[in-house]
């Protein structure tokens, strides 16, 4: 088994769940489920569909904080999804790429269907 941290970077909140994943990909024990308000969509709306450097810093700091908490529970793998606010922002993919590089968390923008 291994301990993983799964991030959900949404329009209004950044969440993480840290859990033990068993060999058959079944989730065993959940160690942590935490959420922090980060108003990504509101930021983009205020900035003509552009994510500001201020919101990027807030996201970075929030992800680093949550990653640190996840490491306390033994997480070694960190990945997550980014939702509509990043799909819709003109610089969403650039922000996600920079966040991946600066936090060490593998993030991807998901489609609405996902």
C-alpha cells in the first residue's frame, strides 16, 4: 500500500484528501480531508478572464501548506485536478504549469465531463 495526496483545485476552494491506497487501487484509511477557500473564479472575473499573480501566489501558498500537511501523514505522491476556472481563464494552463513546477504537485486541467 502507499499513501497519496489528491488535490482538487476548484473555482472557490482548494482541497486535499490524503489516504492509503491498497494494492487493488481501493482506498483504505483516509488520514486527512482539508479545504481552504481560494476564490479563483472571482479573481478571473475581476481581471477580464485572467488569473492574477496574487491568486497564483495564494494558490501556491495553499498547495504548499496542504502538501506539507499531507507529508506529515506519509504521502509520497501528490497529484490533482484543476476545474472550470482554469479551463476558462485565458492564462489557466500557464498558471497550472507554474504551480506544478513550484509545488511539486502534478496537476492537470480536467474537462467538464471528467
